[in-house]
């Protein structure tokens, strides 16, 4: 059966030449939200036939960059994040797949819910690598921490039903958290190019 999304090879194009937009979310002093159109400043203001966008830390510097896949107007565009650097925590998960257990997690922890308590606020994320047209997000959860250098408490609700709490997690790094069993160490810092334990 023919791939219905593979239209460009048949000489067709779904683009109506709409210009792409980029918006910056800025908080106002009253606690509301405002969005600034920064399309021209970022170079996003073009009429290429964009089909998917992926946000990930491609440079391992704690800042999410964007990769845009297009059908027309050039196949791939990378937008590097050059905003002022702030603190962050990136989290990868490694779930337990115990064949003897009645409930288990999957190896990548997909479906896990994460809560980070930071300076009186709670940030919520779900380990769910969103799919888009011929692209997929990495299995990494990213928390932007602004000025905080520590996550006071990180709670992971695993697909198996286990709840794991980690206290005083240092920021500005990428960590791998193993689903805890029998009190084993749970956290490793991910260093690009170096192998992980187990």
C-alpha cells in the first residue's frame, strides 16, 4: 500500500505558502501570559512547506533547539537556541521489565508522569515522545528551572504504578533514573560519549 504522506514524490504539494510563525511566551507582572511574534527575528518567517518540528538539546548545552522538516523550500532547517542560558534538568528513564511481576514498566518509561518541585512551584511533564510527520521527539523530559540550581523534589510515577521520589536533585545536567527496586542507586549523570552503567 502506498504511503499517503509521501506526496512530494508524486509531484504534489499541499502547501498554500502560509508563512511559519514563532511566538515567545512572556509572563506579565500580573501573572498572565502574553505572546510576542518573533518570527522575523528568528528566521522562521518563510513560506516553506513545514510538516513537523522537533525540540531537543542537540548541542548538549541545556537549551532546546528546534529542527523543522519541510516538504518544499529545503528539507531540513535547524534553529539554534541563543536565548540567555538558564538552569535546567533533563531526565531519561529506565523502567524495570520484570517478567515475574504482575505490573511492569516499559524500558524507556514511556507514560511515566514526572513532577518537579522547584522554589514553591510544581512543574509537570509526561514521558511521551510526541510523533509528528516522519519525526519523533527524544525520550528525554526537559525541565526549565529559570534561576533555581536544585530541584527540591522529583517525583516519578512509573507505568508499573511505583512512585519514586528523589530529593535535592542538582540542576544543569542530564540524568538517567532507574526504576527503583531493592534500594539500588537510582541516578546516573549522562555524559555524552561515555557508557552508562548496566
